[in-house]
C-alpha cells in the first residue's frame, strides 16, 4: 500500500515512514474497537474444532493484527499471522498466500483463501487457490467478488454450510 501511495500520488516519504503512519492511525481502532464480522467467532471455532489449520494473511502490522485477534478471542485458532511486510509485497502479488500455504503445510487445492477484497481474491485465484469471497461493505465490487469466488458468504453465519 505504501508503494502505491508513493507511485500513484507522489507521496514524498519512504515506504517505512508511510507504513508507520498508517499503523499509528489504525492501531487504536483494531486493538480497541474493530469487531469481528457477524458469525466469524463461531465459524472459526467450528473450523478449529474440526481440526482445520488456519493462518491469517493480512496487510496490517502483525502486532496490530494479533492484538485485535486476542481482544476478540480468536487468536488461539491461528497457527501464525503472515503480513505483507513479511513478504515485501501486497496482496496484488501471490507471495503472502504462498507463504501462508507453506506455514499451513496443506495442499493448495484444499487451502481456501477467505477474502473480502476483490483485488486480493483475484490474486489468490490466479495463484491457484480456491477462494471464499466474504461480503464487506467497504468493497464496492461485490458482484465481481462473487464471480471470482468459488464460494461466497454474505456473512460468516452462512459459513456452516461451508463446513459440511
């Protein structure tokens, strides 16, 4: 994202400076306020109870992500958190998904990428992952996300049908 701001808008700061500023802005929200999507906590518990190994692949800083997941009570369901900072590229490149796959030790064809952002879902799909599209009001291209996804969830309360 920082590289995008630099190239698209000509921001005169380094990648690290932009990343630090963004992290400061979002840190309080994620660590203190950001809710889980409806039904996500129970869905993750059900997956965990079935023995599903899970990893978070995120654009935000690892400390922020882990703080939010701990506050929401779901951190325990994940074996790791992989960030774009860990891979040196955004979700417009497949590295984050490939690194998560290596962490999980699963076969790609059975490793679903759950995404609420169209560009990231498209990247995962192009890389050969099955994709579960998840509604998010901030993604304007819901019909495109639905078309890209192998399955689509309006919310995680629908997720129980995925578990069958």
